C-alpha cells in the first residue's frame, strides 16, 4: 500500500486533510468515501529519499513457498501468530525473515495479518494483501493462500518459459557482437594495410568496412559513451509517465513478440480478476487491484476507465467493449459470466486458454526468430566478403592485364 495526502470535507462540511493508506489513487477515494469524507484532492504523499539501491528483494520462489506453507499451516488449524513466527525462523530469505518477524510482532499487538502485510508494500503487492484480507473476513484464509499459491505458480512457469525462449537468441546476438568487435579491431585493419600499399581505388563495400573499422579503433570511447548515454536516456525516459505509457502501448504491437506479450497480459488480467472475484472482492475494487497487477500502464488506464464505467451503472461487457482492449474470447466470457453469475470461472477458463497459447508461442519462438537471425548474419557475412574479396579480384585482374 501507498500513502496519499488528501483534502476534503467531512459530513458536517468542515475542511479536513491528512494521510490515507491505499493501493491506488482510486482506492484512496473509496476509502475516504467510506469514511464519509468528500475528497477534493488526492495525490501521492512524498516518500523519503532512499539510497539503498542494492537492497535485496524477495524472489518469486520465496513468496510462492510462503503461500504454500501458510496454506498448509492454516488448513491444519495452526494459529496465525504461531505459523508466521515459525516461518520467520525457517525461511531461507533474509529479507523475508525480517519482514515475517515484524509481522509476528504486529500480530502480537492485535493487528490483523492483512494490516501487518500492508506495512511492507515492496514485499507484498496490493493484490496479495487484498486476497488475504478477504480470506480473514470470510474465515477462509487457507483458501486465500491456496489461490495465491496457484496464481504465483502460474506466474513462475510463465517467467521460466520466457527465459528459456529468449536464451538462444540472446546468446546469438552476444556472439555476433563479440565477432563484430574482433573483426573491426583485428581483421579489417590488417587487410586495410595491405590494400593501402597498392594505392588502388577501393570498391564501396571495402571503403565502408575500412571507415567503420577506423572509427571503431580510434573513436571506440565515443561509441561507448554514445551507447551508455542512449541506454541511460532510454531508461530515464521509461521512468516518466509519458515514456512508460508510450512503450507499454507499443510493446503490444511489436513483430513476433507483440502478440505473445498481449496474450500474456490478457491471461494475467483474466486470472487475477477471476481470483479476486472468487475470493469475494467487489468488482470495482477488483478492477482497481488488477490494474496494478497487469504491470502495463496502457492497460491500467483502460481497466481503470472500465471501473469508472461500472461505477456509473454499466455492465462489464459494455465497458470492456468500449475499452477496445480485449479479444472476442474475453468479451464472450464477460457476457456468459454475467448471464450465469459465474464470471470468475469464465475468466479463469479464458486465462487457461491464453496461457496455453502463450506456452505454444514461446515454445516456437526460437523457430520464428531463427530466420531473422540467419538473414542478419548472412548480410554481415556478405558485406564482409565483398569488402575483402572485391579489391583482391580487382588487383588480380590488374596484375594479369600487365
């Protein structure tokens, strides 16, 4: 959860201000309205500067193991305080160990588990905290941890498949980069010295190779600074609202990878929303939480617009159609789910369908990228061969003509 500074008026019409904890700005409005405060302005509170840039993070595997073990402990009837304290002593993650120890101390002070988790937003995302909160209120905390474990398991499998799919292309690109450095610094300069001795006019491909090699050898520091500056500027721009919005919208249209990213995000949306609805979270609040869970600013704005439409009295199918974000399959699941009242089951089925499609595409991603890499490598080899052999052929013809 984050803190938001608000100004507004209470039910008596008096001006009030202060801080409120919420998962998003829209959730902060809901909290204030529940307190009978009419907000006039709500914006994120300034956070203290942190210079601990290398602080360790809790890995997904550790969080998954935590949810699985908490499910087993709560299902067995172990008290929450005892379960959390035991996990704090046995978990291998030092960061998670300290967080669980703090949560255990807060439980001893009378706070609920979700409230204690709320104090560690960098470890426990708002979606996880909300599911735990609903599990506490319904007395089904074991089911809440089971759903979270299934959700994190699917997320872990998706990450593994993505890493496996991009490993081969990454190695090929790195090998090409290393080969280009060696060719430009060691091979081409040797041929350039030989060609200069003959004082002959060199073909265009040879002049391009020699010019590229000379620039690389004599101005490599300029090239390195340019690359570093470009990467720094790109990362800095992506941290801005406009930069992230632009990139999050364009990545859905990338060749080869765009459709995979789009369907993976649809699967994450459908599974997260289905899990929230199955847990008993109201639809508007579930959409606000899922908007953060998809980790895509472009989709987040579309989902929050859907939430506003639902609060205005429209149904999920209509708002989903107006967003232009979802495929016909998701829209059909919206329609059938609203008619039957089983929208959570429909969404989880849609998520499974898209996850299978993403798995198939990831398994065949290498086969799709290989032709592109082959054409690229063939172009480099052709350029190198023409640059080296064309002047040699010209010299041989000139020598035979004498």
